[in-house]
């Protein structure tokens, strides 16, 4: 498979390079609570400034409705980027307006400018090709070349991800190249035994991944809110736990296919059940097939895998040579229901091989629980993009860079 890299752009000294990063970080009261995506963008930016390029960083943050919204401003991100680069980073208060044009024009060799949130412009996410293309043309006016490095958005057909790359010489940044290298290893040539750990709230979010990976893995471990649909498919009552009743038949098919293929499908044997969804709720550990036999009866909520399950999952993970994990095992944001996720994360740090944390909530969980990024083989910056890649889908933001 081919991918255009930065080298294909030729000498970049003195040239304006628009870099599409994914700086969509969580903010609380205007402060960044997890700067992982900003740090992941630094190597590509440094590679460009090191060549003397004039770097114009563009990104989205949150979901503003196509108009400026101060709470989604990239201003604090520009400040953090400057700290990580150890150099001043300018910030434009608009994306393609007067301030952006003036600051782009005054940018010197090796300097960096961050433009305001792309999604303050309706054209960025427009479904209409003409509207999206018009916004891409405005961005292209600032660029002699384009580097796409926002892996978290390559599954989106958006102006800065798809259309812009067709208007100027374009290439993938170092982050996208690294993500693809890891994902290719997960799908094409995984070292065995190969285990996939899936969690998160909904089975429906992971249907394509399960379908695509079942023929490729040795073990499939199921936790998080989606486990209750699996338990229901086996005929077990799940109280008031999260349940996708419309997916039960699909799950039964997966259970049968796993058995037919000889794939070890590990489901929880015990779960943590609570009286309500809160950190101080009364809770107990019970067998996975006895959720409604707790003191909470049919109103009991399963909020984490139990200690026996966590130990079994950790053992299987440590015995594997390749592990991909996407989705927390429980409601890790609430301390009493974080232990299953903690045990899985710890086991991934002990894998003698490739351990991949599949972005999104999983990446947030490992950082919140105190794990260092370099404790894992790779932490993906794109949860949704990673999943769609592993489903075997063609991603527009990669196709436009020559990836097939």
C-alpha cells in the first residue's frame, strides 16, 4: 500500500504549509484536561519547522454549530502547543477571515500559526460538495502545500480532510504514517496469540469490528456496557443494565461463529452491580448470571466487570503477543467502577509484544488512571477512525493521500 509522505513535497523552506491536526482535546473551564492529541501533533510540526516551512495549523474542537462559540476556541490549545514546541505560536482569531489572512502573510520561516476552530465555519462539515469545496478553496489560499496529520478525522469527508488535499500538493504527516503502520500490523500480520479487548457502552458501535476481526483473532474479550447484551443473548437477566435488545440476535450469531472458528470468546463471569449510577451508590459483586439476585433486584445496574473477570482478562492479555483494546471495562470516571479498566490497562503494559490502546475513551481512561503513554506499544489518537479502519472500510481522508 502506498501513502504520500512529507518527502514527496520537496524542499519546504519558505513555503506555507497548512497542517491539518486533530487538536480536539477535552477542556474544563478553559483548561486542557488531556493534552495527548496536542503532544501527538508535535513531531510533524517540528519536522516542518526544522525545514524552514511556514506552518499554519488547522483543527476542529468540539461540535460548534458552524458558527463561532467561545467555549470551543482553540486559543488555549495554541498556548499549550507553544509550550510543547518551546517556541512562540501565533493565534488567529478567525479561520479564513482578516486576522487569519494578516497573520498568515506575516509568518516567517520556521514559525507556527494556529487558526481558529475550523468548525466555526459551516463549510467544514457541510454535506454539500460545493459548500465544502468553497471553504476548502479559502483554506487553500493560505497554502503552498498541505500535510494531513489528524488521524482522528480521516474517516470524515470534510473540507480540511478531503477537499483541501486535492487543491494543493498534499501528504500524510508522521502521526498518520505511524497510526497506519500499527493498524496494518493488527490486520495484516499480527504476531500470535492475538487478543482483542472490546468495551464501551454499545455493541452496535463495534459490530463492524467484531465482524471483521473474528476470522483474524485468537481471543475476543468483551466488557463494558456491551457485555450485558452478550449476557442477554445467553439468556441471563441483566436488571436495569445497559441493553441493546435489537442486537441480541446478532450477538448470538457472533457467539456461534466464534465457537465455529475456534476463537476464544471471553465473557465476564462476575460483575459489579450498583443501586444507581453514582460514585457513592451502594454496590456489590455478583455472578454474571445472577444480576437480579442482588439486593437491588431488577433495578440493579451493572457498572464494571468483577475482580475474577478482571484477573482472567489480565491473564489472557499478558499471554498474548498482540493486543488491541478499544473501550473501557466499566464506568471508569467513577472510582468504585474503575478497577476493571485499571486491571486491563495494567495487563497491556506487561504484554511481551504489541499492545495498542484504541483511542477515544480508552486513551482517556489510561491517562486518567495514571498510566504513562509510553507504557503501551501505541495509543491511537483516533477511536472512530481506528475502528472503521479495522472494519475494513475505505477512509476518505486516507484515500486522498494515496492510501488504498
